[in-house]
C-alpha cells in the first residue's frame, strides 16, 4: 500500500513526491507519457539539451525558491532576451527603449512616452476607466504601433481568438520599460539548469516508484486501491469525466529540425509576430547553454486548437472557463482522499516558480508533522 498515488511526473507531482518521500511516505508516480518531467522535460541530442515542449527559462522573485532549487541543479547565467521578427524586420523584446528607438527613430524615454500617450489617447477616446480586454490593455500600455506589429498577430495565433475576446491578464505579464534593457523578465533570479531539466526530475523522483506509459484514468480502480490518497496533476475536468462540461485549453505542435550549421538565428528565442507565419516562435536550443556544437537544433512552435486527443498546454482563463473550473473545484471538495495540483489540476497559467510555490504550500498543509 502506498501513502500517495501521484498522477503526473511534472514539476508539481515531482516536488510533492520528493518532499513526501523525504518524510518516509511511500509514493507511486503514474505518468502517461514515456518520460518524466512533464512539459519541463529536456532530452540530449547532438550534445544539445532540447526543450522538447517549448523554451523553459527558470526565473523567480523568491530567494527561498531559488535556494530550494540549488539542491537539484546549478543554474547558468542565461538571461532571456528574445527578438521579434515582424515580416523580416528584427526588434528587441520585451517592449523597451531598443524596440521604441528602432520603431520610431527616437532616442529618449520622453519621446517614446509621448508617442505612446498620444496613440493611446486617440485610439481609446471612447474608453472610460479600466481596459476591458486584451486589445484595450495592450493599447493603453504601449500604443497602437506596438500593438499592431508585435501583439495583435502573435496573440491571435497563440490563442486562436480576436484580442478583443481575450482577458487582459494574458498580456499583463510582459514588461514595458523605458530603459534600454532587453531582459524579458523582471525577476531577480534567472537561469537554465546546466545539463537541462530532466536530471532535476531524476533527483526529485529517486526514492519513488514511477510507472511510465500509464494513463491513470484507464486504470483508475486498480490504482486507487493501491494508495491512501491520490494527488492528481492532470486536467481536473478529465478526472471527473467532463461531467459538468469541458474546460478549454490551447494546444501546441512542435517541429524539431537538426541543421548542419553551427548557428541559425544567433539567439535562443525569436517570436514571429505577424499573423501570416503559422508558428509563433523558433527556439534554437544550444543558445540556452551557450553551446558551441558543430550542428544546431531548432524547434518551431505552432499553436493549435485543443481537443481531447491533444495535449492541453495553456488553460484559457476567461470568465466562462473560470466559472466552470470553480464548479469542478467544488465537486473535488466532496472527495476526501483526493487532491488536485499544478497547471492542469488548478487550471492556472502557472510558471515553474508558481508551481513550486503551490506544491510546497501543499506539502506544508498535507505533510506537517
Ligand atoms: P505538467 O508539466 O503539465 O505535468 C503534468 C503531467 O501529468 C504530465 O507529464 C502529463 O503527461 C501527466 N498526466 C496528465 N494526465 C495524466 C493521466 N491521466 N495519467 C497519467 N499522467 C497524466 N514556465 C516557466 O517558469 N518558464 C518558462 O519559460 C516556461 N515556458 C513554457 C513554455 C510552454 C510552451 C509551456 C506550455 C509552458 C511553459 N512554462 C514555463 C510553464 C511550465 O511548463 C509549467 O509551469 C510546469 O511544467 C507545470 O508543471 P505541472 O506539473 O503542473 O504540469
Ligand atoms: N505576446 C505578444 N507578442 C509577443 C510575446 C507575447 O503579443 O511577442 C503576448 C501573447 O498574447 C502571449 C502573452 O503575451 O500569450 C504572454 O507572453 P509570454 O511570452 O509570457 O508567453 P508564454 O511564454 O507563456 O507562452
């Protein structure tokens, strides 16, 4: 008999499994994929660590989370400074003085602020009070030019919806700066684990039993009988067999290519911000770890409509889906020996640091001795 059956070997499940086994709890980890690590999984090819499910850049504003992670890896000094490619023109991201200078031929913050202010005022004349959707939010932050070139097309591709029909919270996470600073994140701690993410998961799961290629939902009764408690980090609606309706996600498709050249784009991430290019980003993996290999590997990231046969990557946290999630959360309260956690279990657009925080909070609540 196990103390916990943990469904999903992603970051949430693995952190919980590590902390529980440290406290002598017996854990069985069930994973439907053929590898551990969830979407953080990396694999080595041509001596390069491939971020198999999209660029994963670790960052946090919490010193305790940064310190916590040091037991499992050493971070390098990578700083994410992606580029935007708009119809062949290259601009710096996030939106900062380098972007504004190239866009408008200006050089001072005052000039940039005046342009944005006047574009915002004429575009949003009718707008009173707070912006209501992503388009209004974007225009109030950066004006019409930036919105049209870097946000509109990218966001519509990424989410498959018009910017007017998307929650403004999606765009809030991107910094807007009036300094010449290309660091995509504001967090004080940032890096890529040397050697990739998978070794972190090997350490996290070293004292647990792990079953790969096993879908919990297909062996539910047998697996429930094996443990006192279930921690489910898959999609909460899938656990309940979609009985209240289906939560919506956005899916992705990745195309990986090996090229016989040492350097394809000179930077780890390039966003294609026009509407016509079918992918949103190209990642060149070697640049995450300053690689000098003879070959290079790139991945194109294509957004996709989600259905039950595809991976659910991004929860769509609009009002309708949020209300449905609350109903599932209430349903979950009736189940005594069942806990939900993680990006899919909590239906939240969580980054790694949020997942670690949330998993450690659960540890405190669940495993306090
Ligand atoms: P997951 O990693 O999704 O793990 C859930 C696991 O459960 C999966 O392995 C799945 O196969 C398994 N599972 C589901 N259902 C079942 C079932 N029925 N039976 C058995 N197993 C099941 N975060 C950052 O901090 N920085 C970044 O740069 C960053 N970039 C990202 C880029 C992309 C494209 C995406 C999609 C996410 C990114 N993230 C990033 C977020 C990061 O991936 C997540 O925060 C983290 O992986 C979530 O961990 P999790 O354990 O909650 O979920
Ligand atoms: N975004 C954009 N243009 C860009 C980058 C991001 O419009 O060049 C918008 C888009 O809506 C995206 C959101 O900002 O979904 C958040 O971007 P982030 O890079 O944080 O997305 P993630 O890495 O989580 O996919």
